[in-house]
């Protein structure tokens, strides 16, 4: 088999080439693979039978105006339309073997982040770093399963607003129990590094709720910040979703909808940092993204 690393196509060949072939793994073993453009009648029937859209379309049409508006309101929070929010939540629900359909909530949707602490552990701390520039894994538009590393330049400017939607079932297991979501802001003043914390104290026991905090000024010139979730002297579980760290007109939290909070990117994307990196994680403490019925 002939192997090559580069093909120089004539302009008139572009449409014909890309209508039948597609790039495979571009970073490790570069290759070209065949597009599946023609399906047999049998395969078309199998695909249609397996499609979640075929099942959910009549359900969506059967919703009342109030039910559809409730899902539209959820979509406004997670940057989807109501139909997409309903499909995303139901797909996750069925994947985890729950039946039926969820009641739409403005506080959580589909998969959520979960921290669990059990004996002998009583503490966990995870971090998401926000230097002035970093890389994320970005999907190539219109290409199934294709991504590329995208450099992000995060020019930090105050005010910084934190928001967290969470539910907790924690029990004190030490002298100083607490749970908090916070940002540590780094600033420069007269040749010194200054660190200012913007904290949201989380209730140890709470139904789903939204808490927020704003930092408008620091000593010196604000440079960057890092995000942390820290639980100490407690056992039990904390669920959270739709995190926000808003500055300069947008939310900068990576994986803000908690689809895969502990994802580690492989060697191909070595420059992409983990969504939430473990700082303190003893035996008995863990964190993950999961779907649960609340």
C-alpha cells in the first residue's frame, strides 16, 4: 500500500475528493478514510429505528405550551433551544437507565458534577487554572469526531462574578467543616504578588439552589485567577452544574455544564489542561460527571 503525508489537489478535484474521503486521526497516525455516504435499505431502517429523535419527536409535539416553554427556559441557561435541551437531558437519562422524562430545571440539566467523600477521607480539593493563555480542545465544525487544539487568550478584567448551582448532602466529620467554591485572584502591586479570594460558602445540606458572589476591585493590577472547589472535614456528596466565572462579558469556566469534569486529554492534546485537576484527593474521595434523578 502506498503511503503519503501530503496531497496537492487541483481546485477542480476538491469537491470530488472531499465528497468521498475524510481525514482520520490527524495528529498521531495521519490517514484518509472513506466517507459512508450510501446506505442500504436495511441499514437505513436500522439507523432510523435506533434514532432517539424518532422516539422523542412525538413526545415533544405532545407537550403543552407551558411544558415546551419550561424547556425553552432551560435552553436559555445552557445555550441551547428547548428541543435540544430536552433531547440532551433525555439521552443522558436513558444512558444511565432511568425511564421516563425529567422535570425541566433551571439549576441542573443532563450530566452534573458530583463530589463524594467517604471514610477515611474527609477532604477534597480540585482546581481549574486560568492563566493568561491556555489551550482547549475544539470541535471542527461539520466534522464528526474531529477536534483541534485552540489557543485561548484570556485577558482578565474586573469585576469577576462567580455563580454555582448546587445541591449538597454533607455531614461534619471534623473540627472545621466547610464547603466552598472560590476564585483566587492574582494581582501585582509595588513589585509584590497579591492574592485575593472571592468565596461562595456552600451549605452542607441543601436542595438545588443558585449562589453567587462578585469581586469589583483588588490591590494593584489584576493579572489572572484560578478556580477551586474545596471541601474539608466533611463526608457525603455535593452535586453542582452550570458554573460561571464571568468577566469581560463572558463565562470562562471550561466544561461549565459539567459534562466531563475529570476528563484528562491524551498525548495528542498534551497541551490541553484537565478540566478540573485534583489537588487533594485521598482514598475515599472522588469526583466525576454523572446523571442522577433529583
